[in-house]
C-alpha cells in the first residue's frame, strides 16, 4: 500500500512504538489519529510533531477496553479524515509477576490485561471494519509480542493475551478478506520507559544480559518495531494472517528469561 493520502488510527500512539509508528506514517504522507488512554500530553505532542510533517494529525482519548470508546474513535476518524485505511492495534498493558508466583496473579490482572490487549484490539477492529472495507485496500497490524509465541514475558496473563492476539490475527484475516489484510508483529525486548520502570535500577543489567544472549547483539528500539509495522503496511498486498517475530534473534538463541 502507498500510504500517501491515506488515514490511520494508531492506538497507544502517544509513546514508544505507537509514537514511532505515527511519525513514520506521517513522514510518508498519511493522516494519523493518535489514540491515548491516559498519556494526554505525550499524545498531543506526538500529534503536533506529525502535523508539522504536513499531514492532518489529531490526538483522541479513548479506552480501547470500552467498546463505546472504540466506536467513537472510529467515528472521529471518519469525520476528521473522511476515510480510514489503516488500524494499528498497539495499546497494551501488563502486570510484572514472576511466572512461578501463581498466587500473586489476581483476577484483576487477567481482566485488565485481556480487556486492553485482546478485547480492545477486537473492538477496534470491529468498529473500524466498515471504513477499512470501504477503503478497498485496508490494513490492520496488531502489535503482539514474543511472549505470545514462547510464553516468556512480564506475566502469565500477558503471555496468554498475546498468544490469543496471534490466534485472533489469523481469524480476523479470514473474516476481513479480501478487502482488508490483518497481520501481527511480535517484538522482543524493546528499550522503552515501560521496561525501564519495571526493571528500575536493574534495567541496564537486564539490557546487557539480553544483548549478550541475542544473536544480533542489540535490543529493539521503538523505531525498529515501527519500521516493521510500516513495512507490513507498505509491502506486499498479498500477505495476511501472519505473525512476524522481530526479536534480534532472541528466541532462536535459546534465551528464555522470565
């Protein structure tokens, strides 16, 4: 897809991978709706930077776990852009719980993580369906994780939510075909403030540990993931239902931190 003149919704678009994706698409001439749940200042700044690149860009508050918010957000995209061609389901959350500490996992963890990571992505896709199909060449990219492939990550509920997203990617690819393609990117360790906060003073050690074990010797930056997302969107129009791992060779290095 040539994204110039097209329009995109990026959930969780104010920070990290979402922000990088917004700016990558804007540089290519794509109008962008920057969704946020709580990060208002960052989302508005990201939208302003995208607008400075010469495209229409707006920041819209919506909690993807709420179906009404998802529908309102897509209605806003239609009103502001007159179309919708791309949906990037990037919004996500987690709890940092050691996998063997089963008693620490509460029902609230399951409900919150699945409501955002999985149900939120479904609700956004459903709300965007009419507009994406009307585009005639629509694209959905779900931002998953290697946690959903290898069962290694911040917590068991998080791993399960991303595994379910991978499965849903395939199912939605069937449902949305042939007018809309649905794929997923499954990144590994990304250098973001999310993980910096989780590891605290041990963050630099965690990065070195992973870089030493990865085949390519580098952890991901948000821009690495956005490049892959945009690559899926702007690449072949004959790819759908695929989950693409992007992890600097972590999985095949036999490195499996919990």
